[in-house]
């Protein structure tokens, strides 16, 4: 009996300029499973206004951070010197990518020159 799996497609590309969105294409598609999204760290900003009374102004909603988790299958591209489909995600979590044409693609942890997607 086949097991049904919740699969989705995520598009991700490394930004050439951090903060400037890239134009995504079908080549940037990554098959993911078990997608879960939640909001964490709701931020409320206090308003310390000087008033004539002892009353306090209500806090203002300042946004929240979104947390996204999912599973991906780590596998090579099948062609030496071609980055795998998960390459952009690996760079987004603090790994540097080194491509040697027609030979290999390697990843290593880095703390400088971090990439954004």
C-alpha cells in the first residue's frame, strides 16, 4: 500500500544583492515535505507617553517573526560541477558553496559573507 505524503514546491534563489529579491524561475524549485509554519515572538511596543493622569496607553503591535520548517532530500544534481537543488538553502543557513566546473561542488560552514535567499 502506498503512503500518501504531503509534498509541496518551494522556490529559492540566492540574492545577488542582500535584500533585493531575485526573479524566480522553475529552475529554482525544490521539492519539500512536512511543511509547517507558525508565528513566534510577537512584539508589543510600549508607549511611554507623558500624560496628566496615571493612566497608561495600550501597547502597539509591532509584528512577529514567522518560523518555517520542512524536510528536504539532500542529493546531488547528477552532474559533476552542478550545484544540487538544495544549494540555495544550504547557503542560506551559513554554508559557502565552491563549484569546480565539471568536477565537484562542496559546502563548508562559514561565518563571513553570508548569503540571503
